[in-house]
C-alpha cells in the first residue's frame, strides 16, 4: 500500500511530541487510536476499516502539562500528566469524569487491571498509587480511593510500570536501574528487586500469562525476566540507543521494540534473530499494535509529532529472507552491538520502507519573547520558523519563516513601555497565555489606540477586554444565573473590543480556579458549560461593566520647568503624578491650561504689553505651539510617561520635563532658541 497522509482539516495532529499511544479495537467506530501529547492534549483518532485513513473523533482538554501515558479501564480512558494528576474520561464524549490527585510531582506512567477494576499510577519521587475504581455505564470511574502513596523506589523516579490483569502483580522500572515487583495484596511488604540494567528502566511489558516480564533500558538493552525464578533469562542488545517502547507477543515468542534511535525491531526470543522492521527519522516514544500484529502504530518525539501506521508482514512471510539483509542475530551486550555498528558491521536494511498512514504533527514552539507593547509575542518553533502572534486575537500577526530569532526580535521590538498584564509559556509547544488576578488588570490604555473614533479621554482595561472577548461565546451560552449583575457597557464598548473568531486552534489560556486548581483551555473551546468551579470568579466578574479587581498601582511622577531661555513663565505646581499611559500630547494641554492662568496675572515679557496685546497672545497659545523636552531631547506627542521613563529618562527618580514655545508659534514674537 502506498503511504498515505491524513490531510483533512479535522486531522489536526499534536505539537511538540507524542508521548503515548493506545489502540482500542472495540470502540464505537470499530478501531480507535488514542494519543497523548506534550501539548497537554489527548486525541482520539477513528481508523477507517481498511486502515488507510483516520479522522479526529474528539480532543480531550483538561490537563495543563504534558500528558505522559494512557490506559483503558472499561468505558473510561485514563490519562496521567506532569501536572501531577490522573484523569478519567468518557471515551465517546471526551468529558472528564474525575480527576485523581495525590501525587506531589510528575505522573509518568499508568497501568490498568480491568479484571479487578483497579489501576496504578507512578511518577517522580518514587511515588506509586493503587487506585480502586468501579466503571459504571456512562459514568466511567464513579468512585475510587488511593492506597498510598508508597515510595517503592525511595526517591528514585519511576518511568515505567506494568500491571497484571487481576492487579496481583505490579512491576515498576526506576531511575536507579532496578525493576521492583510488588503484590498489592501485601501492601506493606517490599517486593523483589530485579537487577541487571545499568541505566534507567524506561519500558516494561508483562506477558499475558504473567510469568515473564520484558524490560527496556537507557543502557540500550532489552531483558527477559522469569518472574517465578526472579532472574534474567535472556538479554537482547539490538538498539544503538535507549529503548523506550515494548510489545511482548508471548504466544509467538516475539518482541517488538522501539526507542531513541528511531528503529523498530522484531526479535525472536528463541533464536535471537532480530529484524529491522522500519526506521523513523525521529525517536519512537510509544508502540501500539492490533491483535494480529499486522498493523503497528508509532509515536514520535523530537521535531516531529507524527503518528504513523506501518503494515507489518508476519514472521512466517520472512522465512526465505537471507540473514543479514534485514535481520541479524541479537547480541547480549550493548558494547558489542556498538562496536558492530562502528567497525564495518552493515546495519540491516528496513523491511518496510514507508508507513501506510501518517497523521502529521506540527513543530512545537521552543522559544518565546513578549514584546514591549504587551500585545504581541515573538516565537520560534523546532523547525526554526519565527512567528509574531497577536495576543488580543489569538492569531498570527506575521510569519517570518525560518530565521534568526534574536535578529528578528531586535528588528521588531518596539521602544515602548506598557504595564505587564500577562505572561506566556511554551512548554507544551503551543502559545499559552498565563493570567492571574490582579496582575492581569494592571494595564490601562486609551480606547482610541484600539477603537477608531473613540473619545480621547476614554480609557479601558486591556485585561478586562481580553477576558470579555475570551468569554464572549461562554456568556452567550451559559446559565445567566452564573453571571454577576452588571452595569451596561456604553458607547463604543457595548461590544467586546477584540475577537477570537480566527484564532489559532491551539492558542490557550492558563489560570487558576478560586480553589487554586490550575486550568488550561484552548481559546476556541469555551462552550458555556463551564461553571464557577472551573472558571475563576474574578474572570467571570470581568465580563461586567462594573468595578474590576484593582491592578497594581501604575502612576508616575514628574516635574515641569520652562526650558533655559524660554519666554514662557514657570508654573506654580510642584511634583505632578499621573497614569503611566499619559501622553506628551496631554502634558502639553496641561501646560497650556496652566500658562493661561499665569499669563492672566502677570506680564509675560519684561518690556510689558497692554491688556489687549496680552489677551491676544494668551488666546494664540495652543498645545501644538508648545514643545516638551526630556534631557534636551524633543519628545513626540504619542510617547507615554512610562516610555519616556524607560528609554529617555532612564533613572529611578521623578522625570523632569522642560517646555518652551515652538519656533514661529506667535507671529512676530519668536522665542529664544535656548
């Protein structure tokens, strides 16, 4: 079959890497593949009958960090994450049924025992939890409790686990190179330790009979353990780098393995004959296969987030293949395997040249910088592409293509100073805007900067308007009883100033609920079903026209003096305080208004004038006739106090301005050029 690619609009792959796969051949659509990504999402892909296409059934949103592993327990899908939680989901609706908490660090792996309605989660700090749950129709895990945590591995991190079908055996692979066995029925007793690996144990697979265990390690080897004898009975060194994924077909005596070297091998336990099935250009993080092992799915890390399906011929079809073309006899030592690869040993050719199906991912964002205008963010992805995002629309403002991030940043960074009201994160490979109260209400702006024709005195809070736009569809759909009583938005602010109608589908917002629980959702997924338990109360309050939580104080102080040699008199005011967004234009207006008061009480020139002359001069002086200087530099009308303080005054004390009449402002009376 020729390789295919899922190119339909709904086949939106992961960004930044896929950590785990789960194949469900009993789903409502026949066969479905679940994928867990570093972009904090889980996706369900329904596979076409001929395995030549997929469609995105549903994304699962709820985790706020990498999703590291998947497991199935009855009608529920289980996921674990670096956000320290385990979640149970309805497979069909993608609704989160329950969140299990208790871990104090990343949760790295899961294992389920459907026969006992139990599952195990493990992660960093050596923590492992045994959860007891009952799956009810349409309810998923309706109840459950944690027996633990128990630090089975001391403070060593757990990166892999396997659970017996009846939850009578749990195997944990840790960063101290040891595989630990544990009987949940004897919780307080320490189990056996299987030693032999020389680096982290990254993958485990338990045989269907429960008598044999496979382990894969960062020492590049695979070990087969007899659990009855509690010893290693075979070692296979087929990979040239860490082993990250295993499938054990006990009936056929076959091991399928993948890892950091991007290769997937099929190894015969009895003969140690290893076949290179296929080689990917990116590390293989996870494997999944159908019951017949004729379709093998791989997940990729690195620059790719692709999910691929490979058609694999059975081992009986390879009986006539000459040894050495696609296969070799596995060594027992990674050192020997390494020497073979370096000293003239010709690596076998892949049995399969190309996958049957590719669900393409997208490169993840790896670098970001919030621009000084606090409305744009510059990012670079793992392919080197540089993009400027507009935070207020959630979309791309400009795509620069591959380029030098620092050089482009220097080119586009504006010399303005705007109060910080958000931060961004790109750990998940997507642009995530972080909001926290009251900081998100720290930025006040003039409405005319965003709304043409708005009154020059009208101000608006940028964080509040951001939330109005974000929750616009939510407000339209939600239970009106949730909304606080609101004053009416008036004039140009009757409608939200910004819109997310064309935002990037993965642009997300991160914050915390009133209870302190983190939440993260893509901008386009607010449905109106969210409640005050999932949305922070301060965010809901922000959709009304009334008062909002007070942001940090954002005012600056300055002094006004006539420039040396100026014919304009000194003002009586001492130190002045104004919002940091106050523009030089408004400072000029203030100066003129105060000069009029002074000029009406005293003669302006030493030679004197009669009243009519002075009145005429007073009326002729306008804001446009005045120039404002800071440290001998002429300030433009649109510069704000904050920008001047940051880029011109450059000191911690109060700004000092000097004013003078612009040359030619009053005909026949040119001011001094001092």
